C-alpha cells in the first residue's frame, strides 16, 4: 500500500514539475524576467495564492506591489505575464496609442452582463458603434439634460430631508444616478422604486461573482465555471438586470415611434441631435444596428452611466466631509454664483465657472478613480522598462496607483485641490491623471458625468453641511467592477440655517 501511495505522490510531483517546465518555456516567462517585478510563481505557489486571495487582499496587494517596485512591473503565473503599468510614460504608450485598443481577455467575462457593447467590443464594430453614439453626448444634448439634472438634484434633497441625519451614502446616490441616466440618456422616467432597487442590488451581486472569476484561475475555464454552479447562479442574478434594460427599450421605442408618427419622418431624422437611446433606435431604423446591438449598448450605458458616476459622487462627498475647510470654500463659490443669478436657474456656463469646485472634483477623482483598473492586450511589440513585451501580452493599467505616483503628485495621499491649478497641470505629464481613461478609447460620457456631479454637489451643499462618520482610516477598498468600499460610507448631513 505504501508503495502505491509513494507512486501517486511521485506522479503528482512529476506532473507539477512538467507543468512548471512547460510554463517557463512560454515567451511570457522571458518578458517577466526582462521587465522585472515579482519572481515568477511556480504552479504550487500559484494555487496556494489563488486559494487565499479574496476581493480585499488582492486590492491591497496591488497597492503594496506598486509601493515596492515604484515602476511598471510584471506578475507571472501559469504561463502568462501580466504587465502592471503604473507610470505615466508607459500609460501613454498603451492607452494613448491607436494600436493597443484591444481589451484584455478578462473583459470577456463581462459579456454575459453587458453584451458586446462599446465598453467591450473592438475593431470595426467598436469604431462603428462609437461613430453612432458620439453625437448623443454632444454639448447641445447636455444643455437639454441640465434641467433634468437639477430636478433630480431637488428630489435628492427631499430624500435627504426625510432620512436620518446619518446617511449610508452609496444606496442614496446609486438610486439618484440610475434615475438620472434613465431619464436623460434613455428618455424613460423610472416608475418603480422596487424595480430600480432590484436592478442595483443585482449589479452588485453580479460584480462579486465576476470578480471571483477574475481572481480564481480555475474559474477562468467555462467548463469549471459551469460545473461548480457559478454559471447558473450568475444567470439567475442577470435575469432582473436584462429584464430591466429590455423594458427600457420597449417603453422608449413606443414613444419614439409616436414622435415619428406625429412628424414628417425625414424632418425627424434630420434633427440635429438625439439622446442616446433615440440615437440607437434611429440607427436601427436606418439599418445601422440591430435590436441586439441596442440591448448591448443600453445595458452598457445603464450600468456605466449610473455605477461609475455613483462611485465618483460617493467619494467626492466623503472628501468634502473629511475636509471641512475645503467644503466651505466650495460652498462659498457656489453661493457667490447663485447670488449673481438673482433667482434664475443656473446654466451650463455657471457650472463651468465653478473653478475651485472643479479642482476639488479632480482631486477626489485622483485619489479615488471610479474605474481603478483597465486591461489591454498588446497588438504589436511594445517597450516597457526598456524591454520588448511581445504581441499578445496582457497589460493592466492600474489607474489607482498611477494617481499616487510621487513623481507627479508629491505627498500623494494628501487631499490638495491646488494640484489642479493651471500652472500645476501644465508641467505634469498628460498621462499622469486618467480618471476617464485616455486616447481613442477614452470615456465617451465624461462631460455628462462631470456636469451631473457638479449639479449634485451644488444641490447638496447649498442645503447641508457634511461631517464624516466614516473616517479615512476606515476605508477598505475591494476589487469590483467599479471602486467600492467593503462597508458603506456614512456621512452626517446637517441642515444649513
């Protein structure tokens, strides 16, 4: 019996050894050694790491590695090199290039959630969709949306007045941003708070399952993901999400067709600009996109348009609460502009003139970027740290660490809006600050998001003073689809006299 046991042990040992030899023969092993970083892991080390890693410690580990290496570095396991870019010079090579627009393989796991919309698609499909959607975020459209932003801001104040003094911010803000994206980009006013809540909760649950798939190597396999029951679980979570987006499309399509019936179709089609869903429906009538393509884009923008913006607003409100002196300066700037209006509503140029508020928003987005991680696959050889990373190499752009590079942001953990004074920005590397990505695949909705953020800040600060309940040292970030904390951020809202 002991001979059989010994044979089994030796067999397993040799299999593991052969796997290590095989993986080290892969070209990516040389990349790992050339660029530098963590020592390449053996098969056993990889499995041990995968068993112990979770959403919290993987986020912390990335930060620790950035502090340790202070330059772009490589994490190598199971025959694949993951080049983690944290320097502005390397970011420019990857994100600033029209040659490296292909998303990394991890985005394929999002297909079940979002479909192959603008976030995930590549090549000609991405170019075609971007061309269709770009007019939907034109300045003229933002002017139409401003009134909705302000109306929804007023509703948010009513909700805050009805709430307890201490508020769990993420729930409240997430509801607000979902209402906003649906009423503006989709043209649909949500009529069911319960339906909205189910959608938002399902998005969070789906994020947890998908992140688990990212960080556990065995779940990379579709077969293993299925037989362990995760595919069934994910599909159940996704049902209310897809039901929600399909309902939005149905409702808007009815209104869209009514509008066309009431007008000469040719005149309607020549109108200068349409909101996003109307743009897609018009493209469908012109055979530029099919209904499945519309579902992909509505799913993508409903998620992206509410969840990333909510993450940004959560952290901006936290930053204002944590820095009362800065909060008061923002309040004073806003009140000065409001008083000059003599009771008239603020217009877009009024928000543009909130220069100090703008710097505060940018500094919060620096410390807490809503999308802290972007992945690309190299489509041609690229020098990183002076070493050629070959075509096919997976590059992870860690925005969270990029924004903490002391070369461009001295004392990086300090909250300092003056980092974004024009003279400071001018002498900084253009790729040192990327809250909305950069290059050809930058965020199409960044102007939309910034205007929405400013209207929320204006609405809240003229009515409430913010005090922190959650402290900076209490923040524990977790790996997720957007930047999230393990526990909800709490802020005290005190009515201004």
